[in-house]
């Protein structure tokens, strides 16, 4: 569908709008003039230089913060390196301590075994010595009992077989042997 061209009739009159003016200036001109006055006041009060100084101060502060952050980063890296070395050293120390503790534990166990073996041997010797002493005491007691029994038996036999004449003969013989 096509549109019909707009045609104007002779009865329509073109209308011109008239802009309002004050002191011969239109609204856009007043806006421009107000902007110029604002900029002039800003320049007269040195606002751009104040803004520049504020920005420069801010830039300097940010640079200082960056420098401080860089130095803190370097310190942190140095601390990290130092602690890494300390951690490695601590690991080596720990391993050395563990190895020394194992070695000492092995020595303690070996010493305990040898001490226990020596104690067992000593106790065994003591028991054997005690048994031997008891055997000797039993033998001595048995000998003493046997000697006593033999003496009593001999005394009984002598009493039964000897009379006074035989006793006199034995006493004389004993005296004769002493004299020699």
C-alpha cells in the first residue's frame, strides 16, 4: 500500500513560531552565557588548579601506597623464603631427631636384652650355686649322720666285744704309739 503524497491547499497558512527573548537573547544564548559565567567563576576561584592539586595529591598518595605495597611484597617474599628455609631445616632436624631416637631406642632395647640375659645368667648361677651349696650341706649332714651312726655302732660293737682286759691292752698300745 502506498501513501498518497501530502498536498497542501492554498487555504493553509504556514505558521512561524516566535521564540521568546530577553534582552535580545534567546534561551540557548542565555544558557551559553550562564555556562561562560560559571566557567569564569571557576577559573577566577582557581578551581581547576585546586582540582589539579587534589588529583596530584591523590596520585602521590596512590604512588606512595604502591611503593609501600611493593616493599611489603618484597618483605613478604623475603619472609616466605626465610620460612621455607626454616621449614626445610625443621624437616631435616625432625628427620635427624627421629633417626637419633630410633638409634637410641635400638640401643636401649639391645641393652635391655643384654641386661635381661645377664640377669637370667646371674640368677641361674645363683640358683646353681644355691643348689650346689644345698647339696654340699646335705652331703655334710649325711656324712655327719653317717659318722654319728658309725660312732654309735662302733661304740656298741666295742662295748659288746671288748672286756676290761682288751681295753687295758688297747690303752697301753695307744700310749705306746703316742710315746714314739
